[in-house]
């Protein structure tokens, strides 16, 4: 079972990935890759939400 500290670190790591996805999208011209990075960032946001719920519960 993951402890609170482990979950908080995982959230921070995922947030870093989310920032990287946004940077990747901004570096590319309008293309399919931009939409892939946006989708990736949205998926990571969902994962963060689930982990924060776990911390509250």
C-alpha cells in the first residue's frame, strides 16, 4: 500500500510530466503531435485527480 508521502511524490512526478507535455505541444507547429500531447496532459490531469481523491479518502 502506498503511503501519503509516496502518493504526494507520484502527484509531483505526474505534474512534471504534464508540464513537459505542454512544453512539447508548444514547441511543435500545428500538427497531430500537438493533439497527442494535449491528450497526454489531460490524461495526466485525470490521474492526478484520482490520486488526490485517494489522499482525501
